[in-house]
C-alpha cells in the first residue's frame, strides 16, 4: 500500500515508497502539497480512502470526480463505506465550529427549520437531545458502526450486500446534521461549505447511491448556488418555492417517521444504538 515498498500495483510492478505525510516543522503553506499519485498506486487496505482524500485535496468542489468510483479498482460497496467514513470525519470539524453557537440553551432540540424535530437513538429508548448532543452522539455512533467488525469486514474488503441498509440509515442521520446547521446556523454552514463543499459532496453521494429518497431531503437541492453571505436568507426562505420539492411532506415527530417501514429498519437502528453505547 501507500508507504509500503513491498506492495505491487495491479499490473504487478513494484510500487515504491510513497510517504503522503507532512514532515515536522513544515510551513503552513506547504502542508499537504505532496505530488499527486496515480490511481493504481493506491493499493492496500487504505487505498480507496487515501485516493478519495487526494481527490478532495486537489479540488473539493468537483464532487462528481470525487464521488466517481472506478469499478476496475474498487468495489462500489467499499467506495460507499470509505466515503461515509470521510464525511463523518469532516463533520467532526464542522461540529467544532458549532461549539460556541449551538449550545444547549440556544438549540435545546435537534431541529431542521421550525417544522422538524428528531429524536436521538443513542439511548435505550429514543429521546430528545439538544442539537449539539444529538450531533455528538450521531457522529460517535456512526464512527463506531463504520469501524465495527460486527457490521463490516476488515478494512479494505468489500462489505456484505446487507450493509446497504446500514449505509442508508447512517446517511439519514448525517443528513439531519447538515439540515440543522443549514437552517439554524447558516453563517457557519456557509463558511464551512465554501471551503469544504462537504454537503454538496454528501448530496451527490445520496443521489448517486439512492441513500435517501428525493422527497425525504430537507435541504434545498440548489443550496450550493448561494454564497456564504446569502446562506441565511436562503435558509430562512427555504419554505418557499425553491425548497418545496426538497422538503418532507409530513411533519416528523421522531426519526422513525422518516422511514418507509419503521419495523424494517428497527433492527438496524437498535444495532446503531448498541454500537454507540
């Protein structure tokens, strides 16, 4: 793999040592400026994830390229898994930016606009949490599941087909984080999105792999057309015509109302909760 001179590329030729890391004492302007590697050089259990990170580093706004999987190199299930890991990783950075603004006092409920309230499943019984606790619990649970041998195989190995249900359940939870920040912390959302294009990439993955049905999406599909200075206006006006096709049609009393068949997903929800505790 990367950094391993004993690994061979798919063509059979040895791959030299490729250390994609920053040296001690590196200047800020030289961080992560190492030369891009060819796709066939990304071998080993971390190859797919490292390649995704390289694509993001080169151009985070080109989400079509970042999300495109070449089946000649990686399994589609593995590609989805590594993208979800990367989204969860970057969402941790967004959570840090929210710490001063998304407090228990300011956001006592996990809401998306004033219409949607979600319950947190990181408890024995789903219950309300303040938004920052819901986000924390969701990211902790997501990380636990995506790194759990109970649900997924060894790193770098294609996950079982039944993992698709787990991916969809995780995607719905992560979508609620984006929705809360979009509607209630528009300035933070805009500044973060302008730099990382994370929500745009996430929605591209949602569309590409059908993780969430279009009518269940809360964030307007054209949100990325706004600049960070107009995100607040875009979020507050999301109840208008631009967002009508992206809003859910029925108020949600809990996260289970978002499921087409709550009983079908109950086992997965319980599994996520069990791994998170």
